[in-house]
C-alpha cells in the first residue's frame, strides 16, 4: 500500500514537471509569459485586457519563396500589428481557419494589420512552389504567404502545430498564442485592442464567418499511412503492418477495429504514405460527419459507405456520381473531401483504389 502511494505521488510529480517543461518550451527564443497564459480555443466574446507579453518575436528565417508579397521582415513591420499563422495547405484544420484570416485581412488589412501565412510543409509535395501557389489561388488567399520549407522559422518559434498563430504588437512583441482551431472572437478582440494601441482606427465588427465542426462528435483521430508517421500508434490493423520501402500483399482481417485503417491488395510502403500497386482497397470504420483524404496520383477511386453506393446525401464535395457510383478523381497532391454527411455517426468507408493512387492520411470533420 505504501509503495502504491509513493508511485502515485511520484507519477503526479512527473506529470507536473512535464506540463511545466511543455509550457516553458513553447518558444526557443520567446521568453516566458509575464502576466497570464495564452488564450485557449474557446470563443470568448469579452474584450481582452492586459494581454500577455511573451517578449520579442523571433525573426522570419530561411523563407524559400514569398507569395502575394515581396519579402517581409518583422523589423520593417514595427508600428503595425502582425499575425503570423503557421499552416500547410493540405491540413483540414488549417483550411477551416482560412475564412477567418481572410475576413480579418479584408477588415483590418488597411488599418494596420499584416497577416503572414508561414507555410511549413508536412508532406514532401508541400515543398513545391507551384503546388502551394495553386492552393493559395484555389483558397482565395490574399495575404502574404512565406514558404518555410526547411522549418527554419518554425524552429525559431518552437512551433508545435498546424495551425498555430502568434499575434505581434507594434513594438515587435508576441502578445497572443493560439494553438489549433478556435478562439476566433478572442483573437479578433486582441487584434482590435493592439491596433487601437498602435493608433489605428479599428473596431469590433461581425465577420459573418462560423465554424460548423462539432469536435465532440468526432471520435476518430487522424489516420496516417506513412511508416515515418506510425510511431506510437497502430494506424493500420492488418497483421502485415508497416514494411518500410516494400510492396506488401495485404489480406483483410475481420472484424475491423474502430478508427483503424485496413488494406487489401498490393501496396507499396512509402515513408509518407501508401501507393496502390494494383486494384486495391482501403477500409475504415470511423465516427465523424465528414471524411477527407490527403492523396496524390492520376487515378479515379470509387467510394462506398456501409457496404453500399454513396447516395447524394453523403456525397463529398470532391466526388461525383457516375452511373449511381461515387468516384473521386485524384489528379493533384492535395486534400479531397470524400464523404460529407448530414450528422455525426459511425460508418464504414471503403475506397476502391486504382494503381498509382497514393494516400497520406485520413482527416475528419
């Protein structure tokens, strides 16, 4: 009994130490908070007061390309309010933040706010300038985008997630950190407060943007297909598992576990994804409303739901019905929405893949 008590106390101490280390290691270069912690994901409507001062913002370093702008640096932007948003174009969480960023750009871009989207790639294809440029155009992004291909700026900030943003005041100090989606009203309040402090005429206005994602309804986390991403979780339920840089004949085993992908047919195990070698299949039992895949290739895949053809009510925005069968044409390296349901619930997705189809990940909404 005493040893159990000691172990419990020791475990609590270790947990507190880890939390403290995670908090103080948010930045490599930014000092610890001087007042309160950074705003969290909740949408808070009350105006912010006495914003935290995290110290001087690290510089933008190692930017490979600029889109929508000439090269910028934070020194030349002193006197303005800067919002640095770390993102990558195939990330569904990032995509859902874009309407808010564009709304702030439209309302406050002429009133002292400078938004810089720091594009730091998760997958190899996101290093490609043309791919990023096409995504910027497709998503109607008008603010500056800096391609941080070597993670130089990411590491300067000790960044942890896509998306994550840093709000910088007129003196070049970080005043707000937001990790992940959410906190939009808080961020807008903070933008207005910092713009007013900088002498700009800015007020709170309605952005007419809303998020429709109920995160409590999503029980399936992101599923990766690259063996480099497989550490710590069994993303694939097949007994064959991951076999780096090999072509593997996968046999479907049933019953399938929730939130775990299963393969059949021949698949090449690439570092960042799986490539169909012949006509192959993917199965996934998930709980969400929407299902997305990050994929590449030049092929057409068939989508089925719960063992049946997908009806119009579940048709993804990147699908089309051909003779009553839902298909998605994969012709670029990007995110594709393959299921868009009316409600959250458990379903079994089947993808019939053509040779050359490469899947990187499943994401949900």
